[in-house]
C-alpha cells in the first residue's frame, strides 16, 4: 500500500523511534525529502515565486496536518517554505512521518 493511501495513527509514545536503517529504506518513497538531525527528522524545502505562493502552500500543509492529526514544524518566507517532520512523543521518526511527507509532496505536485 502506498504511503499516500495510509492515514496517520495516533502515537501515544512508549515506542522506540524508527532505526536509521529503516528510515533510509523508506526515503525512496518520499523523493525530495532528506534525513535531518542525525536521521531523527525528515526535512524538505520548496521554492516559490513569491510570499503569497509560499503562504498558500503552508496553509495547505496546515490543513492536511490537521486532517492527519500530525503536525510538522514549518518555516516560510518570501519564496520558500521548509517543512520538518518527526514524532515529538518518541523523539524521532515513525511511519506516520513518512505518510505525512508523502502527502505533503503530493500537495506540491511531487
């Protein structure tokens, strides 16, 4: 099943973060993203023609995050938006992070 067909499941904590090796295997499912923070986070930056386009994208990401119940860190400004994803309760990566990354990529057209 593709990541975009899945839904984020609530994480109550108490599980170990995904090992880096497993995260590296999943990276091919989220092209354009990179492992950050020693493999504990996913990160990606998009470029836009202006502030309004970046803001529109950030608003779409925010709506998606609310639907999924999984909330990334977002930084944006004139012509760019950077999204970082990790599961805060476990201090690292979980399959939910890859699901959200794939869905965000789908919003941006790839």
